[in-house]
C-alpha cells in the first residue's frame, strides 16, 4: 500500500527526529551552559585579579602618602629612610622623590639624579593631574620586567613616586592559571601591558576563544582575559557527562512515546477509521449468472478502498488488517450502509440475490443478528433474497450459538452460503452441523478444469455432494468458456467470475443490468474474455 508505506516511512523519520532532537537540543544547551560556565570563571578570575591590583594600588598610594613626611627635606636627609621604606614594604621595586620634574633621590639609586623618562624607559605621560599611575615595560634597573609607577606631584615642584614590581601581578596571574588555560593582560592607564600566558591560545582549537574585558571602578585599570578553546571543550565535556545521560534517557522515552502515538495514528485501525469517515470505501458488485433462468439473478457485494491519491488497496490486505485490528465489524457495518444507499436506485425483480460476506468476528459479535435485520429492514422494499456468505473458519468458534443466529436469520428469509468451500477445515462436519442453502466452490478447484471430458475428482465430488444434500452450487472464479461449459453440464446453476462479469461500482452495475442483465451467455462470449485474470 503506497500511502500507508509513505506514512510509515514518514513515521520512522519522525521517530528518528524525535530521538535525535533532544540530543541536538541537549548538545546545544550544554554548549551554552559550558560557555556560560567558562564566562563565569573568567569573570571570577578577572575580578580576583582586579581586586589584587586595586590592593596593590592602595598600598602604592598609601606609600606615597607616607612619603609626604619628607616634603621640603633634602635627599641626603631622607636617603636612608627611603632605602629602609623601600626594602621593608612588599610589592615595591623602588620609591623616591621628584624635584623640578627630575628624580632627586630614590631607594634604588640613592641621590644620583636622573630623569623620569630614563627611569621608566619611555616618555612621561602628560596627564595634567596631580595623581597618576602607569604600567610600564620595565625600569632602568630591571628593564625586562614590567612594573607600575604611581606618581603624585606636589606644590613647589616636588613630588613622590613608587614603582610596584609587575612580577607580583604576573605571579598572581600564574596562580589563577594553574587550574585554567588563560592569557592575562593588564594595563594601568593604557600603559604597557602586564601579561601572562600564551597569546597563541586564541588561535588553537575549533572554537572561537572567549575574550573577557573588565575594568576597575576605582582606578584607571583594565584587564583582558582570553580563555583557551580547550577551556570551553573541557567545561562542555563536564556538563555533557551530567546532562547527556538524561538527554539520552529522555530521547529514548520520547521515541517510545512518539512511536506509540504514531502507531495509533498510522495503524490500520486509524487508517480504516479515517477512510470510513472520509468516504474512501465504495461498494462494488459482481453479477451472478443463473443457468436456469439464463440471466443475471443476483450480485455479490464487495468492498473496495481507494485512497485520496487514487491508489487502490487490495481487499485481502485491508480485510485481513481490519480483522487483526478489531475493525472488521465497523467496516462491515459501513459496507451495509453503502449497499443500502446504492440499491435505492436499482431496478431489479423481487428475489434478486444480494450476497454479503460475513466475517468471523462479526458473526461472533452480540449485535450480528440485529445488524443484519436492521439492514434487511432498510432494503425491504427491494425484496432481495439476502445471502450471507460465510467462510468455513467463521464457523469454528461457538458453533451452537452461531447455528442459533443463522437459524434466526434464515427464519427471517435470509439464505446462508459457505464461501470457498473445500479450502477450510472440517467442511463436511459443517454441513452436518449447520443448515446451509448454497455452496460456493473455490476457484482453485475450477482452475483445475482442462477439458470438457476430463475429470476433476475433488470438484466433481463437491458438486455431487451438493446435489445429494439438495444445496444450490455456485462456481466462483469462472474465467473462460471451458470452465463455464464444464460446470453447466454438471448441473452447477450459479456462475460467477470474469467470464460473465467483473466487479463494478454502483453506477456501472445499474448500466450493466439495463444493458446485459436479461441476456443469456453467448457461445462467442468466450472469445472476448478467454483469459485468466486474478481477482
């Protein structure tokens, strides 16, 4: 069935997507969470570094405040005190005094005068401020190690300065990086950067590096922190170890729920239910020829299913599916409704045979008798001879109750036939247990006919048995003149098959009855239809 196959393929795709989607969402959100985690770690590390730099800045400005006690004193007077102060206080590389924009004395160089630019190995900034700080690449005494200079200019051309060794900040950066792969860069007042870490980490890995910048609210101090992509991968891995097992469990549960829901949506049960509601089923009718009257004396109602895309579904498929899915009773009731509507336009004589196939489940159903009597009431005006065609397996279960139902319906004027006689189990016992009116010989026995004078022992035995039991016989699946003649010569009254007429919809049947219903089978009819066609 192309439509159902497409729906099942679509369902498989939906199930796969429903299973993969939580994993994709899980991966996406774990990536976001990992990024957020790394960002929070960067914020914490940057804030910690800023706090340390602020404490060191506080110490530097406190130092300069302490040095103000030497204001208006000569360098020779304060030389020893400067050296003592510079050596006893941590962080400081040197402290000193300025006079007329020149270094007059310092804890490192004594009273040897020099310029500020020489000491910091760059031009002194033009700030216009009494207080300023600046990160520098090094000093004259230690040119290869960064530092931070803090300066306060006083009145009368005096001033005091302090230089903090940048190594303290670098050591602090190293301590933070002991557990994370970071690159730090810190600047005081847009001066030379004080850095630690491999700047190439921004170029490694498949992911973009996470860059975080922060500044101090108290000092002209900023820090840039670059996290290696491996930090993101590591954080992602940790989050995935927590989240992904739950995502996998949720994915499996969602797939199971989706599969269960789609199974209900695309199951034969729901397909048949939707097809009934949308009018996809139609009743077709195959005429039955009466050798005695030499005319059409009845028709068997057959159910056909055409999907919206124009494809037909084979009856053996959907009937079997309806039986397996518990939908055969609603489907049979729908067929009865279709027949009741169709026959209103028929112009047939009283006693016209109307054969209806009865499924085993419907026969066992408590409402079976009521369903058939209700149908008979709806078509009462047409005075049909309603024949219930039962397969042999329909009679296996609860034989006594089935016999009672059939007798009740026969008492109301209906006839009972065994369909496909000879292909089931214990057929002869059924003839003894149940009261029958017709036997329908399965086409498999009729296909064995090879010549008019030949013998088909099983077929002949069934025909002979029917005559002795005074049962009418119908040969189904008659497809050529040879089969027709063989059955006719052996007293088979009713003939059904492509040789006489194919199944047709209601409109075609009405036209066919008006045109050929009263016509006998002609000898040359075989030349038109002498071919084997499977139903």
